């Protein structure tokens, strides 16, 4: 039997009793193209990007580093899933200061 645990809180998840949420994150590097008067007509950049993406799907490929493309997968319990939805990018909370109305 496959054993699951929450990747956030490490709580064991019983497949018969607990609802398990799977979060998939895909991260890829992106740069806006440089504006240039001369376009390189000899090079098909979209084709190059497509070839890189196809190679990335092969887990044996070492052509793409983690700094360019990465897929992540997490199992979450119900509580951690709710917390994840409240702050999916992990942003620090902003402190609000109360000022008197003088």
C-alpha cells in the first residue's frame, strides 16, 4: 500500500480517510526579447524553444538546468491546502500601522 504524507506539515495521510491535494508547480525562465532593428531571419526562435521544452520532458536530459525550467509536485493535507490557497507565493504579511486621527 502506498503511504502518503503532507509535504508541508509531514502529517501521514490515510488514503481511505483523508483527502489529499496535489499541487503542481511549473517554473520557467523568461526574458522579454530585446528590441532590435534587425531581426535574425535565419533563426526560428519558437522552434528552438519548443525543442528545449520537449527535451525538458525527458527526465534524463541534462541540457536544461533548474535555473531555467523546473516542475514541482506536492501532496498537501486539507489544512495545508487551505493555507496554501491563502498565500500561494509565500509572501510575507504586510504590517499595517494604526495612526491616530489628529
